[in-house]
């Protein structure tokens, strides 16, 4: 990247991160307004606004992962991994409903099937797996996505332990408070995972566009890795 492109990159980064912040702010505002206007409703059940937002974020994550593979064929393995992980988390959010509609443990069977399909897909593009992972590890999107993963699958689980909240609130224990913290953390974590995937998509687009631009201008791009960073 030459010096002339730096201002554009800084401006685009500032714009993207501002939009990410607005997205998270709008989500939390909507959840707050829902709680204020419907204080007695089930705010955290399978059909709640929070659950709807969570599955929407996961759907967008899967879609963004798919777009990464479409833009850069050599990142197909990474694309499949992101889509598979997002799809498993998506199914997990419907665990209670699937257990009622189908059978007990149905979501686990579906998740296992997706996991197997993901591994088969990754194996198909195993030759480029190292490249795609290395390319992603060098981008800010990886750190953001990993942070989201830690929030959803580690921190929210620890903070959602009933024994912790009973110790904190003693006789005043209210399950809705525990659920609010746990589900709120999950929502923010899923948002970070989406942001990380969108950053990966942006870097992939920028890298492909950059290499294509050099190719059109007659510059030698052999051996270059279109990673956008």
C-alpha cells in the first residue's frame, strides 16, 4: 500500500467502525425500549427480540463468510469454517424449539451433521487451508472475531452461572437479572463475531481489488497474496 492510499484506508476504517458502533447501539436501544414498554413479557425466551437479534447476527455471519469464499477462491476453506461454525451456533439458538418440534436432542444431531459437512468441505479445499488461515490471522478481523467467540462461549457462560448470581443477590435473587446479563453478553459477542467476519470480507474485497488494479495497470503480481493488509 502506497502513501497516497493511506488517507482512504483511514477514512474507510473510521466509517466502518462507526457503523459497527451504531449497529450495536441500535440493537441495545431496541432491547431497552422493549423492556421498558413490555416489562412483564418474556424478554429472553425463544421468541424474544434478543433471540431474534442473535439469530439475525448469526445469519449475517454465515452470509458474509459465504461472500468471502466467492470473492477469493483460495479462501474457500476459511469461508466454509466460518459458515459451519455460524450455522452450528444458529441451530443451537433454536435448541428448545427443535427439542419440542422434533425430538429431545434434535439440535445436537443437526449440529453434528453440519460439523461433518463442514469438515468434508474443508478437506476438499485442504490445500488452501493454511493460506486462508494465515491470511485471516494477519487481519484485525481475526482479533475481533476471537474476542466475540470468547465473550459468547466463555465469559457469558461463566457470568450466567446460577450459583454466582445467587451468591451476589442472596435472598433477592431474580433469574431475569441473570438472563439479562447472560443474553446481553451473547448478543454483544455475536455482534463482534459478525464484525470480525465483515472485516475479513472487507479485507478480502480490498485485496482482490488491489491485485486486480495492479494487473490492469500491467504491474507484476505473481506471488502476491491479496490479503488487503
